[in-house]
C-alpha cells in the first residue's frame, strides 16, 4: 500500500514537472520592465567591485581575476542586451505599454556617445555603464 502511494506521488510529481515547464509559463508581469534587470546589473557591478577589491588585497591570482572578470563582463553584456530588447519592445508597442513605462525609461534611452567611454582609462563600451568594466571607476554619465 505504501509502495502504491509512493508510486502515485512520484507519477504526479513527474507529470507536474514535465507538464509545467518554465518555458510554458507566461512571464510574470514585472512592476517595471527594467526592475529585475537593474537588480541583476547591480549584483554584477557589486561582484565586479568585490572582485577588484579581493584582487587588490592579493586574495586572487592575476589569472583568476582576469577569468572571473571576463565571466562577469559577459554576464553584464547579456543583461544589457536584455535591457535593449525590452527597450525595443517598449518602443515597438508605443500605445499603452509605452505610456506606462515612459516615466522611468525615457531618461535611460538618451545615451550620449561620450558616456560610453571611460574617462579614466578610455575603455569603450557598447553600453552605458555606471562603473567602468575595465578599471572599475565610476563612468562619467551618472544616471538619475
Ligand atoms: Zn576605466
């Protein structure tokens, strides 16, 4: 009897897991379309800062530092691409969606070319960054 119940539970769990794949679920409506992306971006920046700190105090080898930094920058690029995608979507549906999102997103859309170049090390980025991905110093453009 116990075996039978266990089997039934196992099957139910299996069907549930297989039946409701994350892909099929509709995306939960975020409060702001950028909120979760901003959070991820902030987390990556924090990791970069921590990494830089640990490297400076000698906790990390040069190789480890470079590898981890590259990983974080790749992740950051992914988040930035996602932000772009959301922006394009918002621009594409200028109707109600844009009206809702306009207040926060307007300022972020206007990016001067100059703000893409680090004033400290002259590294250039495709995206506006709060902190330079190369030297970690704050970039010129500070978002409101
Ligand atoms: Zn820099």
